[in-house]
């Protein structure tokens, strides 16, 4: 037995969260009510927990599941070739393959070959999320932002070992050749030539997302649409994170309860409902390094209907920034100074950036990062339920300096 598996056994023996019973799960559900689909996903996570240590599905198993899903949808036989693991996706399993099919017209249609990506998850993820919501939001942004075109979804794992979606393969790179070694965009430096080309698109696309035609919200059937003037949706989103902390943490941090209570008491009403990406930053888009064109926005699993300031503050978090060549200017998401980003956003979107909401959602997003790093990522590692144990252990290690940043910012801006 490996050391990792031994640690997992010790954890199960001493921690009620390692193998929760139904009463434990239900008590958390009642305490932190959230959206129906989010509730279903998190409840499913808890009911799966406590089984054997994670064994990664083979490439063959995933390809066979994808083939069965596609054939069930199309009603005729297809072939899959050139399947291989695809890097990226942090806590998700991704497979690139070529589909040989005759289109949606049927078996009598024209033969064609299409490169597609299967995106599924291990037994546990850093961000436990709904593939159905991800599928729907990608459909909703089609034609508004560059994003993968979706084809099929297996929301309840009828064909795959875990829920998954299949979408088109998008061209581009996530990291520039001048600075290729960063983890998931942390401190990514695009350089003085590429940076201005990307920065204008970065802001304009965020503005386009937040001002998307509300008629497209009808495509988001697994989302709950907030009411303008109400903070109910904000509280549900805070509760979702607090629930993950209650379910996943290995040890308690008193500041997390203090911040949670503050977030609930000070939740601002939504003045305009926006489609929010939830992870809008460097490292989550692909681009053509030659032209500087952003070719696709990825990782939509955390998307919500809510307040635009959630994306604005996430994009400007210090974790994703670096210092410019002048040695003093902090470039948010490797793009521009925060004040310049907010000014450009207001011009592009026609929406105001509210300083008080910026403070609130900065604290909210710091809280989210702590939940994901010291809660979900740590749980994945010690529970031996992911293929990314090296990454999740690394994230856990950097969690405590980030927790100190949360304490400092909270003390200065909330107390």
C-alpha cells in the first residue's frame, strides 16, 4: 500500500467527513441552503465519499463511454481514433480524440472527422461542479465569446464513469513561450508585445459576457435566475462555498467562520443580473501567439448568474498578477493595473464599477480560494480521490500564505 493510501486510511478512521453518513450530509444541507443543482452535485459528492482510493479510469474506458454516449444520441454507429490524454483542466480528466461520423443528419449524411474533447472528472475535484450547468452555459455564450462548441453531455454518468461533456477541440495555447512555467496562470507574464493585444480583448470579452442578452438565460435551465434588488442569490452563492468548507476541510480555521458571517450580513442586492464566468483570469483562455487573438475561453464550471463584480475582483486578485517591467505596477491577470482595467470595463460595458461591491467581492473571492485550497484540494489529496495529487498537495501548501492575505485584507476593509 502506498503512503498516500495509508494516509487516506488514517483520515477515514478519524474524520467523519471522510466517510459521512446520511445524517451528517443532511445536517450540512439544511444549514447552508443553495441552488438546487449545486445542492444535488455536492450531495452526490458526499454520498460517493468513503469508498476505495481513487483509481484513474483507463483511456480505453473513457473512449468506450464516449462512443456509447454519442451513438445513443445519434442513433447510428460511429468510430473514434487518435485518442490521447489532454493536459490542463487542473482537477478534471480530459481526452482528445477524433470522431468519425456522418453529422447530426444521420447515418446517410456526409462522412466527416471532427476533433473533440471529452471532459470528465475523477471521484473528487478541487471544484465539484455540474457538467449540465457547464454544458448549458457554453451553449448560452456561443456567438458572444469564443468558447468550445458543445456536442453532448452525460450529466448522470449513464455512459461514463463520472459525469462528462464532449465539446470541440479549440486551437491555441494557454501560456506564452516567453513564460511557460507558471501553474494555471499564477503570475503569468505575457511580455510587452503580446500583453496589449490580449488586454483589450480580455476586458471587451468580459463586458460582452456581463451584458449578454437576458433572453439567453432561458438556456440555463439548471440555474436559478436572481431577482434584481434582492441579495438572495448572493447568499446562496456564499452558502455554497461555506457548505464545501463544512464538507471538505481537514482542520478548522476560525477566520473562515468570521468571514462567512460577514459575507452573509453584508451581502449586497444585485443591481443587474449578469452571467458570471466565476474563474475569469489568465490561464483560463487560449490564444494564438502569432496574432495575439484569444481563441477560446475555458473552465466555465463555476459560472453563475449574479453580480458582475465577482468576475471583476477575481480577475484582479493578487494571486494571478505580477509586477510590470517598471518594477512597481501590478498587472492584474498579467494585463493591466486594476484602475485601468475597471475604467476600460466601464467604457466597454456601460456598467458602473462600485468600489463598495469591489471590497465585498474581493473578500468573497479570497474566501472562495481558501475553501478550494485548504478545503477541497486538501481533501482530494488526503482522501486519495484524484489523479492530480501532486497539484492538490502543492495548492494546499500555498494556502496558508493566501490565508494570511485574507486576514490582512479583511482586517483593513471589513472590521
